[in-house]
């Protein structure tokens, strides 16, 4: 195809190529539009709404948020869950990815390891209540073989949510870590082994410096995933008082009380007080 038009000037394709836009680059435009419409625009729209409260100045919403002790407690509890879970998932994913990348049946093992992604947080949390609960299979088996006399409480507390988040968050950290490690040239390790470097030395001096930037990205993505703990927290933690607060009930109350802000505020206050007890 000629790179000039009938008038002798460069074609549109040639002019775009001179500016760094080729056919492959233009394929990014649809994906960029999707990201702009579905992620960037809603984020900017929500950010703008936060500065337009119904009452008070532009920062009234932020003043209300940071002056509420309940919010501080909520953020602290979430950080207590998200940070350890993220660190543990990365510490587990790195050695497993190092082993899996050299295995013959890598695809089968990877499929098994990422299977919890298909279950969802609610289903995993519900399964933990059945398997790790006071009358679950684990406690029954331990009592039967005489290892314990009373059931171990592994649900409806901090550790129940922790285990649930590890199960649901590990596949993401593992897949990202595996892609990082698989992209490293195996010849680098072979050369180091030829020079007498042992496996720990090869990992610390060769692999680790190459994957640290990528692990920082994995940490951020895994932390964001673990930070949204509401489904797991509701199923595996909030049922301890004998009742269940679910998103369906809260949303249903919001729909029923729509147009009655005073009554809705009272319901939310009661729910908050119940959770703090």
C-alpha cells in the first residue's frame, strides 16, 4: 500500500506513524475508552460528589468522616485483616510459583490453585462456617481422634475472616507472581548455578532484584482485593451474636425507608451500636 496520497502528500497512516501511532497502538483505543467510561469517569464523578454535601462547606463530608470514632475503628479492623493477609499471600505465592513454573503439568496445577476464584467470597465464607465451625468436619474429626476435647473456634471471629481472605486472595497473588517469575530468562539461573551459586543465593541475588518491582504492584493489587472484606466479614464474623446482618437487609431497609432520612439514620445508628457491642 502506498504511503502517499493522490496529491503526493503523506497518507494518514504515514502521518500517524511519524507521531508514534501505528495499527497496533490504535487497537488500545477501545480498551482505553472502556477504562475511561467504567472506571475513571465514575471515580471522578464520585470524587466531585464528595465535595458537594447537602449541608456545610465543601469539606463537610470529610470532617464528618474523620470526626467519627466508629470510622477509625472500622478502618483499623480492616487494616488488621488486609495487611497480614496480603503479606501472607505473597509469601506463599513466591515459593509456589518458583516450583510450579518448572513442573511439567503447570496448567493443571495452576487451574487447581486458582479454583477458589470461581467460588466467590460469600460461598467460601459459607463453606468455612460448615467445615471449620463448632460442628464442622474439622472439629468433629479432631474430637473423634482425641486431639481436642472441645471444638476450636475458627469462625465468627478474626481468624475466620482471615482464613477466608487467604483462600479468596491467594489466586490473584499467585497468578500475578507466576507471570513475573515466568518472564525471567532461565539462562540467568543456569549461568549462576554453573558458577557455583546455590538455590538461595540465586534467588536473593538474581531473582529477587528482578521481581521486587513487580511484587510491589502485586502487593498493591492484593491489598486492594483484601481491603474489601465486607462479604467475608459478614458471613464469617458478624454472625457471632446469633443474628445475621447482610447487605441484602441493609439495602432492603434503605429501599423501604427511602424518603424518611430521620428513620433511616436511626436504623443505621442501631446497627452500628449492635456491631460495637
